[in-house]
């Protein structure tokens, strides 16, 4: 296979070139005192952190270390419900107890956004023993937590750190049209997927810390435990490269892209079929069918046929992530693809009005009781499970983590009671052809639940 | 910096090329059913496993998942004492209790090797509730555990899986001159750093499973929790490439390298100053000063000056890892570098006889009592620590994990009583300029110990 395919051979040859890292003075990610220490220091300066750690295991490992380093077993962490699975995995690994707080539903966008400061304050009052607050901002759709500064203030009043999963916002704070960054708004620990919105290699991410509320030593120790003892130099170098691009380019780095995005949005106003919505992050375009005939999944499939690879789709939207490299040609291609889809495939459209209620399926209590997801508890203490049809699962307790991916936010986690809405949503996602992780039955017909005693 | 340096710019450009992965049909490492599933299946066939998982977080994540998936909190795992830090980290994260078994000291090589089957059998009899056995084979020096097949049989008699850290032995079993692989010898779970001895990118590794003693579901769940939700495609592709090279090349892949290695070994016989030792793995060359004038550290530094980058050094040896790409020119360069060092730097040699006792510092009981390293225990339950001079630390209980790196095998772990030998060895390593990870005092003058009540 590799021999017959010159493109594959060339690509693999390039891998060899970039991975040629056996040079002196390479430093050690786990005990940096040379080039890596300097690169991390420059990144801390650039992002206005006191301390920055380069991550070679993605934002995943940053969430695991920041959460695991802040709450020990049975200690409470207050967490926004609609977080990336890695935040819940952190609680599973550390055995901390999670108080989930519900996000606000934003009617206009038809999406769950961030949590309100008031809800966090109430959770902190109810659970004064809590060790940390964890929120996600922005989400996959580019929606920022509007009251982040107030949330930070509430956490600090309670003497605990605010940890922010800013995986999708590494560019925040670097242009007047972007929201301010979580660090600027007072967060104590911030995790960024540098590779998502800045030019770094996949799995390249950063963990920024500021202030003295976060236990740096415990966080660092976890990073040493969780990350490879042979970290990838191409990934680390690409993080330094992304920092350098940002440092030298500053806000001008994004000006050209924003200009062409503005033009695209303006042009699409006259498109009777497809609309585009921008929430807080102007680099994230949410395309949707104004006529409610095509779901996001179908629209995504149509765009793929036109050679346009999108970030994600849900029942309503197709999300496109622009970058500082997005140019006029990219968005003209997108515009003409949308016209093509409109004209060329009317037969594939279907009426299915009620699926556009989109995403309104996570309905936890506003503030949940503490939930222990302790993964390493002895098996004798774990519950027996049975398999039931998804349609019959409402009211039962899930034994599985069920994760529509992307965006990777668990619809259900082990130990959570399955609401009728969640069961319905899971069935709908399955029928719409969404990719669902974590569930044993790959066809998503059945789900494992905890057997009643 | 990047703008002025065309080499850096070209290298970073190549990174961009290999990381261009946004193509359809890319599959999902965490729920593979396309290209990744096929690549993993082909790897399982090639390495004779029932099931193979590609790892993008190195052997580190393989050890964490295999150990964490086999023993829950307070459950016992029987572990060779001289393991890679990631094995001990696994016990720290999962909270399992470790029964350490001492390795055998091999007088001729002056190195600790593997454990004996008899010792494992005795540990299993003493702790019949143990959930798994974990050993490392081969070690950094290319020494294989000689009685691995018998160890597997003892584990299986006791109904528990044998997990083998074969990080340095991905090539084992593929040539008549290599030792048989751990899978061939009956291991249930085997972790290989494909990037070390085969042509894969750094952090590219594999976890192979066979039989039904290992809890595949728990291992896989941990892999999903610990590895990035945006895994690196270049790393995954390089694993498939390495498998393909092995599959198409088979033992002939190594013939040329072995021929030039044999010639190098023969040539060095006449060198009155430097000798080379090969233990079980003919791809690992252990260079040493026959006259006992240069430590491995000094010899390594001299080789670096000659442009030869070695795998690791200790007090006695410099370890060189050859690969299937090692050619005549490489080893001629090494030979002439050794002649150069012999002739050119007589003034830098120093007499220091007793440091060549090398490595004989881990002196645990043959079988330790179960030790809990539980990292996520509440802080209120953790002990208070004080800082003492390394020279005064014997008899105290270490609060730090102290890891000479490479090879990354902890000299001390938290909770371990510091023997006089360990304290002496730590001081010697410091004075010899060895790199030591994990210890807070980077100058290695002091160490944190548990305060007596």
C-alpha cells in the first residue's frame, strides 16, 4: 500500500523530517530548564499568565490535571453540566464529587450556553466545602460564558479557584472583536487547545495558571504522571510557533480573515435558503437552513461532497471554524457550495419540523447534589448492570457515558438518571445518524443501566 | 527568530504538511470502525495479538491503562521494583496497592535485570488476592526477563494476567537473533514504544492484548479517558507505517544492521580502551571504558562532542540504540569517534574506581508488603513533610518520587524508606551530573521526607 502510493510515501517522509529531534539542548518537558522553559515563559507572557505549561496530550490532559490537582477524592467540584467529556473523566479518575450546575438555554440561538453567575454563587453557598469551580467558555459554537468575570469573583470570594476550559478560545483577547480571555477575566487556570484556533499541531495545547489559588505543584505532578515521558518535539515546537505568530502578528493577524468573514456574512443575507449566525466568536460560523428543510447533519454531508470539511454538525447547525489563514477564496468556495446545494439537491430535502428544537435535552436540576463517579472504586462496590432499549430507559440510572461526538459533551454519564428528554434525544441523534461515543451498542438501540437492587 | 532561520521555517512548514489531516474517512481512535480499526487489526495480526490499540500518548498511557484497568483501589498488583515511572504512576492514580518484587542483580553485567519466576510465584502465594503481575522486559539495556514464560505460567495458574512493559522491545520476535516477544511467551497485555525501536513518531506506541484474563473493557475505557479526544493523525499513521515496514520486511529488515553491528563489535575487540557489551538485544550496544577511567556520563559527553547522540548513560555504560536504519557509516563514525576520544582527551580522564559498582542501589526486600501510593486520597489524610539533606536522609520515608532520567526508573517513590545505599546513590548521581526528575530541589542537595509523628 505505501509503496504504490507516492503521496503517502512523501507524507510519511515528511513525518520523518519533522520528528528528527535527537539534537543536543532539547530540554525536558517534565523538568524544563532550557529551550522548553523559555518557550513556556514566552507563552505565559504572551497570554498574560503567571505560568504556562505546554501540553502534548491536548486539552484533555489539561482538564485532567487542573481538576485532579484541585479536588481530591470525595472533595466537591462545582461543574457546569455541559462540559467536555474530559472534565467528567477527571472527576472519574480523581474520585471527586461533582455538583453539576445547569447552563442557561438561549432561546434565540436555540442552544445551551454558559452558566449564570447567580447559579454558581448559589452552588458555592450550598456547598461551602467545594474546592473549585469549572466552566467551559467558549463552547463549540463560539458562545462565551457572559458572566465569567462575576463567576471568577464568586469563586474567589469563596476562596476557590476558577478553572476554565477555553479549548475553543486560544485566540480570545487578541483582537477587539474577540471576547476577552478567561485569564483577563480572572480565571485561575485556563486550558486552551492551541491546535484548534491557532496554527499548532493536533494535540498541542496549553495550560495557563495565574494567582495562588491553584495548587501548581499538584497540577504539575499530574501532568508528569499523565503525559508521555517521550513527549513529541514537533508538537511542542508548533506550540512555540503558534505563540510566536500571535506575538509578532497581534490583532493584525486576524484582520484579513475578519474582513472576508464579514463580507461572507453580508453576502449570505440575500440567500433565501441558508443563513449564518455568529454568537460571541466571530471566527465560528453557524450555518443553518432558514427553511428548516435540511438538518445540520444533511447540510454537513452536502458540504463534504463539495470538498468543504466542517467542524461539526448538530440537528440545526453546521459549525465552521475559521482561522487566521481563512481567505477570500475559502469563503467564496463556501458561498458557491451553498448555492450549489440549494439548486442541485432539492429532492434530498425533507420536512421534519420538530427536530429543530435542537439541543434542548439536558435538563438537570439547576444545582445537582454531589455525584461521585469514582472510577477506581473496587469492583465489588460497583453496581450490577442490565441492558435495556433506549426507548425504555427513561427513569433508569445510566451505567454508560454517552457522548455525541463532536462536540463531545456527554448526554449521559454513569450514575445519572435518564430523563425522558435525554432518552428521546438519544433516539433522535441515532436516527439522525449522529456519531455517538462511549455506548457499548454501536447501533445505539440499547443502553446499559444500573440494575435496581 | 523563526523568520530569520530558514531551517526552522522549513521544518515548521513540514509540520504543516504532515498535520493536514482534515480529510473524510479518517475514523475515530476512540471508536474505530474504518481506517484506524483496519490498521489496528493489521497490527494485531503482525504482532500476534488478539487485539491491538494504537497509543498516541506513548507507552506511558499504555502502562496507565493496563495497570489501572486490572487493579482497582486497594487491590493488589505484583510489580517488579525497577519499572518505568509510569507503572508507579498507574498505581498512584488508581490507588492500587503494590507488592514490589526485587530484580536479580547480574554480576557480570553489573546491572539489575529481571525478576525470577520463583520470586513471582512466592509473591502470588503470599498475596493470593493479587489482581495482576507487572514486569518490564527488556530493560533500557536490552536485558530481557529470562524466565518470562514461566512467570506467565505462574500468573495464569493464579488466574491473573501478566502485563509486560515491552517498551524497548517492539522488534522482539521478528528475527532469530532477537529474544522471543512477550506475547509469544504468554503475556496477556504488552505495551510497546513503537517509536523507540521501529520507525514511528515519538509518542507512537501500541498496547497488545491476548486471551481473556485482561479486562479489555476497563482498559479501553481508561484509554478513552487518558488520551486526547483529538489524537494526532501523523502519530497514528506512523504506527501503521512501522507495522507495514515490519510486515513487508520481516526479519530481512534487520539483517543489514545486524551485519554491521557484528563487524563493529569485532572491530572493538582490539580496542584496548573501550569495550562493548551486548546483553539479550543485539540492537542495544553498551559501551564502557575497559580501563575504568571514564564514567558513562563522561563518555557520553565526549561522544556528543563528536556528533553522536546516545540513548542514555549511567555510571558505567553508554547505551546506544541501533535500528533497522543503522548502517556501516554510522558505526564507522562511532568507531572513529571512540579512537578520537581515546587519543584526544587523556587529560579529562579521572580515576574514580568505586563508582563502577554501578546501579547496585535498589535493595528492597525480595517481596515488599503491599504499599499504597494513592494519589487522590484527601489531603487531610496525607502526611506532613520536612526537607532534609540527602546525606542525612537514610532511614527516613521519602515524600518524593526521585527518578534518574533516563532510564526513568524511580530510585525512590513516595512512602518508601530511604536506605543508606539509596541515599549514597542519589548523592553519587548528583555529583556525577546525572539528570534527576521529580525531586523539588533541582540541585539534589535536599529531599522531602515524611515528618515523624
